[in-house]
């Protein structure tokens, strides 16, 4: 950010107005990323409450009851839980379930079993996000295009094909990145929310009595009147908070304050005004319940509203797709996912990434969903179960954080846990019946990804343990060189090793076959830390050792992009010559995993881990090492 050379007096009017302008600008930008998912919920939430599998009767009491439930769901879950509370649990400014899991795992004195459980919860919650990343584009774009049916039934046969064309286009442009058009996301969503609020006010003016719905009595009366049927209606109400967890996940991009003020000052009022306007419309005309969102708009604006809604749903889809890329990258850095190809689509924004494998898998899954469910009402049966389970996991992990890291007493933490977990459990329980009707899809998808992540984590731990058992202590090796050793050749040899205190296996194989060592030997360990970013000052540490050896440790955060050549350019130590790439050789171990006769984990998981290990991206590509400077030495390991 450019800074003025003129001196500003702290607290002056100019300084304050400048800060407010920056806050407003960032808040608008946040609308294009953070609130896309929750901002498109008005397209289908009210409709599903009165048309879904557990639709309630269209009566004034039920309309006010649903509107009251919507208000308090937005207040308790989104405003209090996420905006006010959980966004405070940041990992050096970063949010999301991976960051929250990293915080929870810092619990001091926790048993290995508890840490394993917390890690498992975090991995499962992250895996469930992929279910949301599949359902959100399908559900939101389909519901927007269905607005054409409101204009005329002639468009009905074209809704699914048009939806597929739009969604395919969204995924096809991912390799190009969104840097050139992302600047439009904020203003478009600003206009979208303003339109929602304006249409809502128009509807409310026709029936002002609908404002009484903010009274929680109507929500309680709704449950008393409808009993179990009313409880199951929460499965439709939960649609208004899907995407609420995204504001926490994207906190690192914008900061807590812009996200908070965008929600409280603009997004939340506009959203709820629209829900009230839809409710007022249905009170006046119960037949409008078939699609209250589009029927709320004047007839002359119907086609423009379909176009605007489609644009908003494309932005919402882009946000969750980018979120899936970011989550995958974080999972790789934290050791939950094998290395796969990551491409950077912006020269200025390192968060702008594209992962081809994830992109095409998401596209296939989204197309399958649209063809399988065909309408947004059918797809709503699959929506909600994964989101509510993720929110429940967020609450449990946040409870651990407030107890272990913030030192809250049991009473404070208990009040927090009771309030939010009761609401989360209510929404989750109400969505359980959706499993048969389609909710199984995000759960199966999430479970599959959880198995992959957990298998990779367990396999890597066993592999590291095996390598440690077979290693030679570095101190003893260096001591032996004092009594004579292999011939030393000019240049620098860099050996990547996960164990900086042991002799790398690649070095032992090199000595066995080539009988030489370079004049300078660097034992390089890449340390992935549980913080989002590592400052440049803390990036590299160098320790000179005897016999021309150096122990070098490179530190990266889970949102950093490791680049070994760039880091080595800054390598400096008194008496140590710079690293010249053309005079340097990188020695990497190339392990081949084979099943163990006495397996340390089940055979099917061993086979799965071997398949993942074999297909993982190479360390050469992942760490951006020049391929013409790499020597790979193979070895076979029984897991």
C-alpha cells in the first residue's frame, strides 16, 4: 500500500476518514468472496420451507414462525457464533477449519489420544468442505436459472442444459485465474445485496405486520403448533446459514473488521429484509410460495433479476471453488494430502492458485449432481447435512481453544458450548432425514476424502518412523570422517532430509555406489509449521558442522509456497560461499513402498497409501528445484 510522505496527526479527521475509506473498500471486496454463498440463499430458502419434503402449511402463523426462525438462525449462528466469536480464534490472522485445528492441537498436556481425536475431527471437517464445494455451485446456479420458468414454462426444458453450460464455463476458466475479474466481484455483490434489500422493503410496505417476526415468540409458537413437523422444517431453515462458515475461512484475505462490518452494516440487513419481503408476498398471495424470490420482483425486472442472480451465483461458485483449492494447498503443507500440482494464476496475489486435479474432479461431481437431481428443490434434500456437521465440528474445536489457549473457566466455556452446540445439534438432527433423499452424497464424498487424508497422514508417520529406525546418527558419521573418508569432489551437494540429525539415506546410497562426497555438503530440512506464513527473517537457519557440512532448515507456513532455489539465494554465513545452482547437485531419495508381511496398518490402507505415494507430485516439482540439478537415488521400504 502506498504511503504519503506528508505527516499525519494521529486521530486527525483526514487520518480517520482515510481509515474508514479503507475499511469500506475492503468490506466491499469481502462481499465478493465471503458472502457469495450465504448471499444467494434467498433464491431457494423460503421456497423450500413451504415446498420441500417437510413443507409446512402456508398460514400466517407458519410464515411468521419461519421468518422468526430465519432471523434467530442468522443472529445466533452467523452473527454471534462466527462473526463475533469464532473469528477471534485466528491463527496469526488466518481462519478456517485447518487453522482452528492447528490451534486446538496446541493444547498443552493433552493425551496422544485426544490430539488424535482433534486431528481427526479437523480432517473430517475439512473433507466435508468439498461436499459444500460441489453442492453450492449446482444448487445456486440451478435455482437462479429456474427463474426463467417463472417468466414462462417454455424455458423449463432448457433449465438443466443452460445450468450445465454456465457451470462448465465457470470451471473451464479456472486455469486462467480470476485476478482480472475478481475486482468486479465486490461491486456486483454490493449491488446484489442492495437489490435484495430494496425488493424486500417493497414487499414489507405492502404488509408491514411481517416485521413482528423478529419476536422469538413466533419461533417458539411455530414449534409448539407443528411439533415434530416443525422441527424437521429446520432442514429448510438451515439453508439461510449455509456459507456462514465461509466468513471465518476467508478471514485471512480481508481481516476480521471488514468482514464483521460488512455483515452487520449491510449484508445481514439486506438479507433479512428480502426474507421479510418474501414472507409479506406469500401472506398476500399464498400461491406465490412456488418461487417467492422471483415473484417478489416486478414483472418488467424479471429477466434482469435472473441475469443478476446468475451473476451472483457464479461469484458464489467461484468463492467455494477457490476455497477448495486453498484448502487442498493447506492440507498438503500440513501433511494431510499428497503433493499434487499447484499453479499460480496471479503474479501479485500468491493466494490465487489453481489445482487441475481438484478442478476437474469438482466439475465431474457438479455435473453429476445437476443431472441426477435436475431441480433445486430436489438438490435441497442433499444440502445442509455437510454444512451443519462442519459447524458442529467448528464448535467443538473452538471449545477446546477457549479452554486450553484462552484459559476460560469451565463455566464460561460451558455456556459457550451449550448455546452453540444445542443450535448446531438441532440443525444437524433436523437434517438427518435428508441422508436418504440425497444427503448421503456430501457425506460419502466427505468420508472418501477423510479416508484419503487420514491414510496419507498415518502412512507418512509410519514411513518417517521407519526411516528414523534405519538411519545413522549424523554426529557419529561426522566423527568417522576425521579418520579418513571418501574422496571429496568440487561443488556443493544438497541432500533433502526429513531428519536433520541423521544421515540422509540418499547420502548413504551415494557413498555406497559413487564413493565420493562434495567439498561442501548441505543437509536441507524443509519444516512446515502450523502457522499461515513465516516471515522472511525466520525463513532460514544455518548451522555450520565439521568436515564442510552445514545443517540448513527452511521454515514455511501452511499458506506459503515452498521454493528452495529462491530461499538458497539468501543463504549466507560468514566464510560460506553463495550457492551457485550450476555447481550444485540436489540428491533426493526415491522410495518405493512395499507391503509389510506384518502390517502396521490394514492392507487396504497400505495399498491406498502406496497408490497415493506413487502418484504424488515429485519433490523436485513441489519445491521448484531445477530438474537438471537433481540426482534421485532409489530405495525400497517395507511399511
